């Protein structure tokens, strides 16, 4: 059901002027986009945004959307490495006057973006219809993710200050008050802003938090006071740095105290916060696993290790699919998501859909395969109640009964890798099996050089191995993961293959499920974080540790 309010597709036909949507992309987390923003993006002809904003909104736009590059207008600012003026206004007006639907996306909220305000006035002056889709303002969203509430039950005042444009009067008013001050500035200008507030009357021991890359998994927050922030950033080796121009949100006031933030820093306390996790799977299979890792605060990096190709001789598969329709089979057993995909593609080729499974019992080897079937419109009749494997499937598979089973044949679409265990088990239960190659698995092409260097050089915090083949293929196409990288395996057989390749296995999934594997890694990360805190050590990622430290296998 669509949300209430005017849908993006409900706009009246606009001839010459087109239409512009000024859209707030939020502070950085793509999950903070509003439903209305996603709706507008889906119908855009042209999407105008700075590169960092484009990365947040691009995935919600349709495939054919135009994304013109913003040209630098202020070359002096570009040379100095500070935010630059761009010709977004001209791009917006040109596209809108050409009758196109334009989305102009800005960081945070368009109502707080000075350039967006000027562009709205230009639209109004030219008679171009426009609308505004508010977004989560950075000055509000970043403190929330940093664990710094801006108000409490006392209802203290909150003042928002942009340090780049703040006047002496503004600093004097904020410095003389006891309001919570939310200061938008840059990393190398934080100390100067703190000095302005102290000079205007704020006590040097007033608590202060500084957050960079807020609401993203690169977020980092420092707690200090107005008087100590310069020293804290220097001791943390954050400054001096060529990245000093990065924007930050600083919150000044009692709600920024270290004791309170330790209790409320929910985002940076996620078990895998900031961990760069390698997911070496086929691209189609990696999506749900990557979503789960993001929920734990990780940054998943998908590297396909297996490519799926059609069988060399498709005739056997074609005969079997036709046999499904003509009633040749009592059962069809799917042992992978790729097997579902291969059969589905054949169905579509022949103009068939899920209704062709009517009267046929369907088995799935596990949760992921069952989910792929449900997405196809087929509810499996059998999913293992225990281990999600060929052995687990056989545990629950009924023996052939000539009284109740009119047909004694099972269709088993599989990879070109043999499935003797399942075939032999079904035959032992009295079934005839058509063991058909539905697809081939081949080693994928090597990842980019940068990824290979990160794998071998310790740039990844963890790698998830979901089968023995992913171990062999990753090592074959990219090299062996570095000693500091946490190795997590889906089961004993995969762990054995990893150890045979000289890898130390740190995490072993309690069940052969990709989601249980990700959960086990998150539990490992949580224990590691808790141990560091109890020891009074800073919480670091595995890639930040010195190489050579050995860790025992952890079974969860």
C-alpha cells in the first residue's frame, strides 16, 4: 500500500516547465531517507546531487535516470580543499525548462541549505513548479547517533550555530547563555569554535562532543571540554591531518558529558561497528547477508568468488522442466538458491509460472532456498527441521509408498558438482532420481587490485566463508587473508578447508546457516568489545591491531 499524500507519479502533465523536487538526503545513513523521498527518486528523470549525496540516494532512482556531474565554479576553493560552489542551479533550471522531472538532493534538510533556498527562488521566478521533501537535518541526526540528546526533562534551550558564517554577535549570545549549542564546523576548526565560546563567557570545563562522519559506519566521536578539545584531538592523532576539512557536528553542554554518552552511545556500541567484512559469495546470495551485517554496524564488502553459468548441454534440463508440466515427477528437490534461479529462468523462457508446480511436492534444503521459492510464488512442502544440508533433508524425506505416491520419481536440479549423498539416500528410500545439471559453478574473475591488497595486507577486519569452495576460490583469485583478519566459517567442513589453507578459524557457526554465521561473528565482536572495556583498553577493530597476535578458535 502506498503512503498517504501525493504520490510522485500523480503529478499533472507539465509541458514546458517540468518539475523540481528539492529533497533532503539526511546526514549520511541511507536508512534515514523518508518514504516520500524514495517515492520522488523513483520517478526522477534527472538527479542532481553532490557526489557524497549521490551515493546515498542513487540506489532509489530508476535505471535510466540522468546524473549530470556538477562542475567546480570556484577554483580557488577547490584548491584549498574546502566545499566549493557548483553549477547545480543551472543544471536544475535547464532540465526543468526542458520539461523533465528533476530531483535536487542535498545533504541534511533543504530548508537548512542556503544554496537550495536560492535555487527555489530561481524556480519561483521562472515559473517552474517545485516541491520540498524535508530530510533529517545533520545537526539533529548526528547527535542522535552519537548518543547525545539535545534536550532533557528540564527542556533546556538549543541553539544551532554554523561556525563558517556565525557573526561575533552570534558567538556572544550563545556564549553568554546556558543553552545546548550544536555547532556545525570542520575538524580543524573545532578548537577555534571552542575558543570563541570560551571568549564569549562559556566555562572552559563545559562538556563537548565532536562527531565526524555522523550516522555512517565511519562515525567517530570524541568527548572532551571546551578547554581540552584541541589536546584530545592531538593526542588521538586526529590532528593535524590532511582530512581536517571534514565536516563535524559539535555539541556543547551538560548533555555531552562523558558519563552520559557512555550509556547512550547506541550506534557506536554495535558489536561490529566499523568492521570491514569481506563477503565472498555470489552476488545474488550476498545481499541479505550484507543487510544483516549492516544491522550490526559492519561495512560489508561483497567479492564474488563463484560465477554461475548455464550447463554446457541444456537439453537434459529442458526435458526435465517439460516433465514437470506433463506429470513425470512426484517431487522436485532444490539444494540451492541457484537451482531455484535456474528452474525459474527456464519457466520464464517457456512462458510458465509457479502454477506449473501444481500437484508436485517441493523440497528445499534450507531457509535461503525456501525464501527464493516463496519469492517465486512456491511454498515448499519440505524444509529440514534439523541440519540444513543434504543429510538433513534425507532425515525428513518420506520413503516411497506405492499406495500413497502415484509417481516414484524425483527431479533434482543441481550444480555440475555431484550430489551423491542426496541421490544415494533418495534411492535407498525407494525413489527414482533424475539428477540433472541445471547450472555450472566456475571460479569468478579476480577482484580489483585494491581489494586484493586489502585482503592480503590486513585491510579487512573479518571474512565470512560459507562453503569450502568459497575458501578455495577466494584464496585462488585474491590470495590468503592476513593473519589479523577474523576468519568465520559456516561449519566444520568449511573450517577444515580454511585450516588446510593455513588460516586460523576464530568463529564457527553453531548451525549451517548464513544468518547464524553472521550472528556468531556479531557475538564474537561483542565479546571482544566487552573484554577491551573491562581491561580499560580502547575498543579497536581487528585491522587496527598489530599483526602477530594469535587468537583461539571461538565456537558460539
